[in-house]
C-alpha cells in the first residue's frame, strides 16, 4: 500500500490538490487533539505524521472536485476517511502483532496494545463526528456500510488466512474489506457530497473499488516477485507469515496431492524449512499463477480506468486514470 | 454494573417492556450474523447470550415510550445502544486483560485478542448502520458525541488510573466515559426519536447521565464495602488491581506524607504486601471517605430522580425513578 514512488501520478494529484490537502491536514491535527487524554494525540501523531501517502483523502477531494463541488464538506470527508484508515491501521497492528509500520516501530510496540485499541476507537468516533457534520444521511449510509465491510473483511481474513479451502471468491471479499471498501467509499462520498448524478456516483464507487482491488492484488504479487529495494519488503514475507494470497490460492487450486501436502505443511501448519520459499515459487511458476495474478491486477486496473469514462473529462480525471495504470505498471 | 438482584425495579421495567425487548433481541440476533465470517456471531453470542441485564436498551425503550412514541425506530436505537455496549466490553477485556466477564471466560481468553478487537469493530459498524436507518441526524450527532466521550474516557482511565494526582474531576470524566455517556445517550435518543420537546430531551439526558454516575460510584464503593455474596466481587479487587476510585481519591487528597507514601507504594508502584488492604480500609475510615462516597452516589441518584420531574407522570416514569433509588439503596 505504501510503495508508490516519488515520480508517479500520486505526486501530480498531491500538487493539484495541495491547498485542500493542507486544509485536510489542519483538520486532522485539530480533531486528533484531546483535551483530557494526551496519550491520544501522541499515538495518533506517531502514525499520522509518519508520512503516509494520504491517498484516500486525496481520492475524496479529487472525486468531489471532478463533480464540480464548490463547498467545503469534502475537507471533512477526506479527514473522515483518513481517520478511519488510521484507526484500522492501529487495530491491524494489534491483530498482526506487527513491530513496524511505515518504516517506524508500531504504536503497540512503542506504547502498548491497549493504547492502540483505545486510540483506534477514539479515531473511529472522531471520524463519525466529522461525517455527521456534513449533514448528509447518504454519506453516513455509505460510510456505515463501508465500516461494516472493513470489519467483516478483517475477521474473515483472520479466520480464512491459513485455511487452504480459501478460494478466490473469499480472497476477493477479504481484499474488498481490507482495501477496496474504503477506496470505494472515499471516491463515492466525494461524488455524493457534490450532488453528482447517480451514474457518476456509481462510476466513482466502481473506480475506487477496482482501484483498491488492483492495488491489493499488485501488493500481494510484489511480495513474491518484487524488487525489495523498490517495495521495501522482503520477497516471501507473506509466505513466511503464512498468508494465503492470490498467487498461492491459484497454485493450491491446481495442486497434486503431494503439492497439497506441501502447502498444508507450510501454510496451514506453519512448519517451514529452508528451501520452502523456493519450492513455493517453483510451484507458482509451474502453474503460471504469478502471471495469472498479474493478469487479474491488470484487468481490475483496466476496469477502474473504464469506470472513469462516465465522468466529465478533466486533468483530475486523467490523473485518476494514470493512478490506476501506475498501480499495475510496477508489475509489468 | 451487573449487581442488580432479582426483585428490583429492573424486573418491573423488563416486564413492562417485554414485547419491545423481544423485538430488540430479535434484531440483535439478526444483525450480529455475518454471512462471510462465522467467527463474528460465535464471539458475539458468547457475550450477548450470557445474560447481561440489557439495562441500556431498556432505558431507550422506556424513554421513547415515556414521550409517547408510537413508531418502531426505538427498537433500532435500543439495539444500537446494546451493540455499542457489547463492543466496548470486548475491547475493555483486551485492555484489562480480563479473564472473566458475566461469570464466564472472556472472549479474548476463549478465542484471542484479535477476535475481540475485530468483532468489537464489527459491532460498532453494525450499530452505526442501525442508527443511520433511523434517518435522524440528531440521533447520529448524539451517538457520535457519546462514542467520542466513551473512547476518550477509556484512554483517560488507562493513563490516569494509577496516577495519584488524579482528582475527583478526572474521576468524573472517566466515569462519564465508561458508564454515564452511554446511559445518557440511551435515554436522550429515546426522547429525540419520539420528537419530545427540548426540555424533556434535556431531562432524559440528565437522568441517564446522573443514573450512570450514581451507578458507577456505587459500584466503586461496593468494591470496598460490599457483601461479596451479593455483588459477586471480592472486597478490594479494585485495590489489588491498583484502580484509583473515588474512596481512595478522597483519602489520597487528605493523606499525611506517610500515608501518601503508602498509596504510592500500593497503587502507583503496585508493591502490595499482606495487610495492605486492611490498612487502606482503615485510612478510608479515618477520613470518612466511604461515607462521603456514599453521599456522592446518593446525591447523583437524587439528581437523576429530580430530572424526571420534567417528564409526564406515568408508571414508566415511576419505574425509572425507582431504578435510580435502587442503585444506591444497595449502599444504605
């Protein structure tokens, strides 16, 4: 999720939206304060100031502007979306027992799990207050549904991640929960707050959904074939952490009995030995699952770009289209 | 919180609201289901079916009925309030590393911390969907603010609980966060959904707020002087867990240098020895802080009963009044 480099369409978006993003950042700083509990801004600042790419709030701002919005509720919604994202990161790090995030020690390591759980809850409630301030029940409905999809996807991931019966359909649900639901809500509420017609709102939702899925599939693929200097990850981290991602799911689906036993031992039981990662990669190559996964990512990126055709042509639309292309360009 | 016995006004409320509570329970069962993630209803059922008193949803139903409401949104709001409560219990148990809740092993012990965090998030998002369905922005505003107060209170409790500088003002903020904010929101939204006039809505808020505070102060007092057969708790649990509650805060405020060192050793540093609980109790008796705490609880209960005078007389109003009296009757 954080592997966009310094020359991509992300930077052009950031430049085009610089004034509004400054307002979003001001609002985030203002609302993460707590008069009573100084631990809250400490923990939040650690994460918020750590240099995340602010991709989700930019999507909201871009969507609203693209639909001709001239008010200021999109600033609140952009901050809302970033708060929801930050809250899920805090809870994810507790769930994954992560030690590092965005190149820094995680909050659960620096403070404790308690702080991560409770400050995450606080940010959720702050995001909730912000969206209520827009006075739009339709926005609230979209974000409530996105929140439920996110939470359900997280639980599903926890229970399905090491179960070899997990198929592509479940994988897609998990990906929608962990990534695409918030992307889709971020773009959709931008259109809704702008009062865009239904077909444009639907197009913005579809763009965010497909972009998020392409993003996550690309991330999962790069884990097996990325350049670790570019991605900041080591090849095979997901394998070592026994995560069932698309390249493995496709290989399990075609596995012989012997191969199935290999996946059971390494993923389900977690009894990994030297040479296992190489063998896993050879099975993925044998069945062409890395290529097939790249094809899937490309198809979702293409779907995202296609969705944009329902929206008026503009520089911003081009940047969103380029962003979708960029997500998968890293793979090709 | 769960020490109401079988003959109190709680049971009369439950009888008066039986039909609507059945609808609330049906809705809870329906909405805690998850098509994709069976772990969710497993964890939730463990807690929801464990026989909590459902006090908060009853407060919402009673408030709506008291204000003459004839629609069905109060059912949704009652379920909302119970979901928020259940979600905070799940997260609390992770934060407190609790092993038992309502006489049963906690979810974090039966499953794991991950499940408690994520299923709690899921229930929050479900509560959010339910309240959006009422279409009332005012209700959403009240519940968003209550959520923020709850989360802030929890963080404050975590950082202030073992700090001897914590005074009565901070204690009250923590109590509002952990108990009174949701009580107050539960009663207030009942009035709002009924379209009650502002003075009645304010009275319902004040009733819930004062009831919640009386409730929590009573609980904290019973920890030091309750009958463990009646309360289900052991005398001094809070002392052993180094929780700064009102009887201790009042004793610390009057402590001599030597006594202050005693509180520092036992509460701040947690180096407790045999006989420390007896000495703590003797210090509380010396300064009359148990009596003073009971006076505070009585005053809040009286405030709750007084708030009700702004509402139309009825059997339900009498039951709410009796409930406030009952909360402190246990102390006298």
